[in-house]
């Protein structure tokens, strides 16, 4: 049988890049975080662990921190033919040990697919937030969108630190973005604007 050998868990290395990319592209059980950074770019940062059967990579779990005290589950993937729960149970203890060594305060996960929530709950995660998605038809913004005394303008490429400071003031962990993530977000966005009051940036999008 193709999956008769036991699972072996180990830290991922840059040499695993192609195998991880193949798993995330073709497997059914793939959780990929809503991230500004491709998951393979986290290779070399821990915890990023993989599961093997023999010499074949059959699963991966990545949750390296971006902020100093908070991490997200950025990737979990299990090869078809293996129970996702078994792969998770093989990888999570190794990842959790690394997170404890780094003295992180919390780890968070988005449950974007129904099959992921039981895995997270088995590891002690608890439901704290519900993500609401809103949609708006294209068209001009409503009149009077900007409050009095607030100027809206395009952001400049040199304002990443200011935008990250606004982000940190607006959100509590784990929802904050680091300066590096703000930089990546701005680089990928078609348009970035700021709200400015008395010469100070008070908001961005």
C-alpha cells in the first residue's frame, strides 16, 4: 500500500520548496492563510514543518511569527489518501514546541474551510472572532465620505512606517500587520490612499 509507512515529521528546509508548491497546488486539503507573502517565502523560518512517508513529502504545516509575540497558521496541507487529522497530529506537536521555545503569546488560525476547525479545536484553539465579508458595487463613493478636516490622498512609498504605526494603533493582535507586511501589501495593491488630519496620517487603505 502506498501509505503503509509511518509518518515522520521534521523542520522544512529550502530544498522542500518544489514539493510544498506541488502539494499546495494539487491537493484537496489545503489551508492557505490570507497572506501578502507566498507561503514558500516563509521557508527558513520556524515553525515550518513537513511530514514524510519514506522519501515522499505528504504534508506541511507553517506558522512562523510575523509579529514578535503572535503567529498565524499560514499553511496546512495533507496529501490525498491520508486523513488530514493524522497529518495534523503528526505535525502540530513539533510546531507547538517551536512556538513555545520562541515564547509567543498566542497563535491564531482562520478556519476558511469546514474541515480545518476540528483540527484546530483538537489542538486547543477556541473560536474568538467571526470574519464578515462585505461587497460593494463599483461606482463613486457617497458624497461627504471624508469627515471635515480630513484630507484623502494617495500614499507614498516612503510612508510604510507611518502606515504600520496606524495599523498597530487601530488593531489588537493578532490582526496587526508588521511594517514588512504593510510594505508587501502596498507593493501588491493597485491603489493605496491615506486619511490625513493636521498633517498626521490617521488611516489608510
